[in-house]
C-alpha cells in the first residue's frame, strides 16, 4: 500500500515511541525450543554409559562416532551408514576443517586448493562467506531462483579450473527459505567442470526443519545423483543437531563418498582421537530412532510456525508488491525481504534506531556487499510471538519510510 512521506514519517515516529528492544538478527532457537531437549541432561548417568554395541563412551577412540546414531541420521539424510560420520558439535567447524584440508593437502581427486575460488549463491549464508574468506578463498557471487543456483552462471564459472567448489544450503536455505529442486540438483551432479574435484559444499543445516507436515521439501539424495553422474566425490554433506537440541552442544555430521570419508579420516585423525561419544549417547537415547527425530521436529514446528505466520501477515498487510517482495518458506529459520534498491541499509538503520536489531544489510552477499542494497534477512525464531509481531510491524514502518523517501 502506498503512503505519503508525511504518513510514513508519522507511522515511524509512532513505532519508535514504543521504546522496544528486540533482536531478530540470527536464527537462534527460542527458550521453549531448547526446553524440548531437557532430558538430554539426565539420560546418561555414572553407571550407564555404554552404547548398544558395547562402546564405553567415556574412553578414547571411535573417530567415526557411534554407529547407532549414524544409522539414524543416515536414514534421515539418505546416506549409507558407512558414509556418514558423527563428529563434534559444530557443522561449521567441519566445513572449516574440510576446506582447510583441501587447501593444504588437496582432495582425493585434485591438487591443493591454492588460489581457489568458491561459488556463492546469493542471497546466501553470511557465515559460509566469512569462513571461506578467512581461509583465503576467492568468492564469486552467483544468482539463484526458486529452484536453486542459476545454471547459466554455474556453467560459465566452472569452466575456470580454479573454481573448485560451490556453497549450497539445499533445503529451506539461509536466508530465503527456498529449497533446491531435484532437477536442479541433478544438473549440478552432472555438470562438467574444468576442475576434476569440483565439489558441492552441501550444508543441509535445515533439512529436517519443516514448519508443518504439509508442503515439505523432499530430501534430495545428492550422493546417488552424483554417483550416477560419474562424480561420486562431488558432494560433501554437512548437518548438525544444533537447532534440534542444544545449540553448541549438539552433534555434527559429515557425509560423502567412501574415498572422501577416508581422506577426511586421514587428516582429522591427526587432529583428534575421537569425538564426544557421551554426548552422542545422550542424543541416541533421546531420539531413539529416525521417527523420534521427526516427532521432535514437529514439536519445534509448533513453536516457531506462528512466528513465521506473524511476520508474513505483517508484510502482507503493510507492504504492497511494488514496494517489496518476500519469501514464504515452508521450513528453516529465515524469511528474506527484498526492498527497493538502495534502501536496505537505511531500513536496517531506521529499525535499529527504533529498537529492532536486524542482520546488517549486505550480509546475504560475499564480503557483506550487496550491489543492489536490497536484501534483508528476518529471523523470527527466538523472540516471543508478541515481540516478533511488534518487530515485524516496525519493520514494515521502516520499509515504508525508506520507500517514501525515494519519491
């Protein structure tokens, strides 16, 4: 809906006068979500520390992680048990380590990734970009659509032998909430690249985070697609329970081909003797099986779905299509708002001055530089429903003010 500059200014002043102090910068679980996993803290006791296969979880060893937990998450992520490893608590750390290994030692099919470039679908995940930049990789932004990376861009860049990898969040992506189609995934599996070890950094962080039982995105079996295409080593799959149980105290997973798994074992085996198997046993007992994970995630959805609905309602009621557009995800932790070119930074500034912290404009692009200054990531999960509603209404006022100032 169009409003005059005077009306937009008045609406903004009214919002700022509420004196809010809200933070919707990052996709953190709400306290109520963390409460769902309270039993993790008590289900391993001093005389009950042995895994079903007889592993004493208190002791050294077991670099692959507990087999029974790998079986559960292998089923969920469509990965054979022998090709998925249960590791520490952070998938981001696994991403850092594997990219560091590639840079230092090369991969099973290629030389060290010196002077290497990584493709970055945008809007994308800021921590992916920061991680790769910290390791010295050159980042190349490529466009996305509703099915995934735009293949014309991918084909153009993979003709360069220095392009060795591409980031992907295949399901309910950060920050758009969109999911890759199987057809697009197949194209990525089959594409001919100049680098023999061109790799898909397949971060399935949100693959189990559906917002409801309806309209769930399918779990793409990228390992099989790549193997069928003759590129079995191409996908490196990452995931974790950080947003399922306790952030920072979950279990992270790495999956790939047998050759890549052995490559990872070789290098990681020099860095640690084994992961925290006591924590893995906690998770195994808590979830029990794949259906236990699915039911747990339904309980998460019941908590956060109303918050997503509140944001979408505020955007639909307050903004017209000629002023802004936004994604309507069926899962994950984010909504992406696209505002008029040149106004995203201003919207974030206005929101901060009125007491609502947003992720910095530009964070959706490599080096924090959105050339259009148009994308804003919204993370509705952590605040209360009341606070999320207030923040969304305030965000609308900020967008309308910035748009009205354009004339």
